[in-house]
C-alpha cells in the first residue's frame, strides 16, 4: 500500500518554532486523510473571518489546496466530517456543501459542538483518494 507521507503546507503549525505540531494531511498509498481544517492563521491562531460563509469558503479553499499538495482533488473526496459551532448555520452549510463539492457528493457527517477558538464557526476533516 505504500509508506506514510506527511503533507505540510507553508511550514505548518509549529510549537516554539520547532517541528510541525501536526501534518495538514497524511498520504498513505492511494488514501489522503486531512487533519481538521479551520479558518485560522496557523502562525497566530487568529480566526480569519467573522461570518459563517466567509469561514466556510476559507476552509474549503484550504481543503482543496491540501488535497492538491497530496496529489488528490475535490472529485476524489470520499468523506467529509464537519463540526459546526452553531446549529443555526446548518442550512448555510448544506448550501455551501452542494455548491462547492462536486457530484456525486462525498459521504458526510455534521455535528454541532463547541470549537476550540472563540469565534470559530466551522471545522472540516476530509478523507480522499489519490487518482491514478
């Protein structure tokens, strides 16, 4: 199946300037597993947008960029796991999901939960294949 390869974009989130805290994704053979993606500046921890649609756009663009770095694409996404901070954003999430993820759309789970940073509204985790 191949060896495990870490994908780290732009230096990644670092603890004390040393080794990256986590991989943006792990590629193992023909599978890519992304770490949770959020609209956050990894260097400062600053949330990059105040509204749901703004954060969702930033997160999805980031997901697609990480997939490209790993040799995958939006068409190869198998599963999307999403955490929302506010139940009232669920309808907007449905609209964004249909608009941004190509058909046939991936399997999906959405949970309503607390997120680790004040003002953070959405976090997404993705599993994708790597096209041959």
